[in-house]
C-alpha cells in the first residue's frame, strides 16, 4: 500500500504558504527530522523526532499534523487529501515491456526439460489477452543452450581423443582397448556424484571431460607397459603370454597408485572449501575424484584382461 497526498492548490494559496512547506512538514513527521546529536565519547548518535509507528500508519493521525501558517497552526487535512492506494511495489520491464516473473524450482528428479514439457501441455489451452504472451527464461534456458553446444563439442572431443590415442600407440587395436574402456572410468564419477547429491550441470560435464584426459593417459601408459612385457616373451605360449601381461601390469601398480593419490590429494581439499566459486569447483572436482578411483581398478584389472584376450585372439 502507498500513501497518496493530493494537495489542494486553492487552500494553499488562501493561507499564503508554499507546497514545499507542507511537504517538509510531512517528511519531518513521517520520515523524521534530526534535531540534535548525542555525544558518547568519540561516538556520535543523531537525535531524530517523528511520529510513533502506530500514528505513521494511520491516515487520520497524519492528517492531524500541524502546518505552520501566517494564521497559526492548521491541520494538514485542510490542505491535502490523504488516502492509501494498493499498487505494485516494483515495476519490472524487459525489452521495453512490462513483465511478471513466476519463479519455479523443479522437485528433485525432474529436469528442466521434463518440467518445461509438462508445463507446455498445461498452457496449450490458455488464451491470453491481446498483447500478452509467455516465454520460458532463467537458468533452464541457459542450461539448454549450453547443452546444445555440448552435444556438438563432446563428439568432436571424443573423436580427437581417439585420434590422439591412435597416434600415440600406432595401433588401432590398442587404441580401441583404451577408448572403449573409458566408460568404466566414468562409473566412479557417477557414483560419487550420486553420493554427494549433485545435479547434472555444465560444471559436472567439464569434470567428466577432464576425467577422460586423466583416464586416457593412465590407460595408454598401461598399454605401453604391456606391449614391452609381451615383446620380451620369446616363446609365445599361453603360459608365457599370461606371465608377460601379469608382469607388465604389476610393474604399473606403484606408479598408478602414486598418480591416484597425488590427484586425490590435490582435489579432495576442494570438496571442503566454503566460499565464492566453491560450488562450481566442487562439481568439477567430484567426477574426477570418483573417476580416478574407478580408473585405478580399470587400469590394473580390466585393461590387462582385455589386452590378453585381444593378443590371444589376433596373435
């Protein structure tokens, strides 16, 4: 509610006073007027005088405020009409048009796309007056726009990753072993995100893309160790092949564990940060933390087994 004060120009002229005098009187009575200063040592406190809170909200009390005139003190109601009027507290606009925002927070388990689709079904039969329209905006719109770009960027990233793996190993077979085992590294990241109750976001996608690089690097090193171990085998019997792969995998245990603990030591402190930007950093680090752990199991167990099956079949 707003207090409206309509001044009567004729009455003001009759009493020979100005509008500023009336407005200053209202401002002092309702808003307050500093009449002095209280000194307390080096501290200074302003002393203000104004109507009590109960009288400031009462139209009749405000109308009884005395205005000084050449003919004595006269009630404010003589010079103005006071009344309360209901009106919006803020007038928001966007693109030069007035807007009203309806803020929506979907329940857990509902993505913005699902919520938007359900909302569109309910709005299909809605008839709006001329000049009115509705549109979806906010974080969901930005997220959808970012996801559309990621749908284009992620396949390119995976393709470039495969090409780099092939150029590094000089073998299509080994490149496929490394590339097809990358989803196992993502399992740990997904599990850790679920444990922390983190929703899917752009920061999480960035974390998974970083995880791809870490998992690829460790898998390539494991393949190189296995290749060197197999090449040392003179008699390619079944037993010697198993022993060579076992030896190559064992040689990789300590470096892999050192790498894993080094990464965890750098990322885990981020999960305990509490400040500006910490939420984004935590959602980038979470997939990498969980993925590094599952990547260790992948590198030490899955890759040697898959490599053994591939070598046994084609060699």
